[in-house]
C-alpha cells in the first residue's frame, strides 16, 4: 500500500510502474471528510479524506469496523456523524 497525496502521485507512478500493474482502489464518494482543508500554497481540494478517515472507512466497508482508531483525532465526532451510514446500515448516506 502506498500512502501519498495527489500532488506527488505523478512523480511516484513512474517509480512504481516497472514493478508491475498497480491495483487501484477508491472509497465511495459518499464518504465525507471532517478534516478542514486550509492550504496556504495550493487551492483546497474539493474532496478527499485524512489518512485515518480513509482507514476507518475502508475497514467499515470491509466489515471490520473499528471507530476506536479515531481516538485522539480532533475531527472524530464530525467524521462519525457525517458517515453514520458506514457504522449503522439503517442510516442514509449523504447525497443518497
């Protein structure tokens, strides 16, 4: 697994591609971040997740939900609230 930001991906891919095809994965667009984006050097991205948010969301989707991974994460409560549907199948997803 490679963890990077999108700005570095174009430089990283040529290094990785000789090793063979890369399996690309994405989380559903309904997974919403709580992380406040405030860049002083680039435009703020419209979407994306903090790494801990992505890990928690992926585990929930795979049936291994562990919200305790968010302990100490400043935006844990808003992330869990915005993505209640990941942890409670009866809750509607945002935008659905």
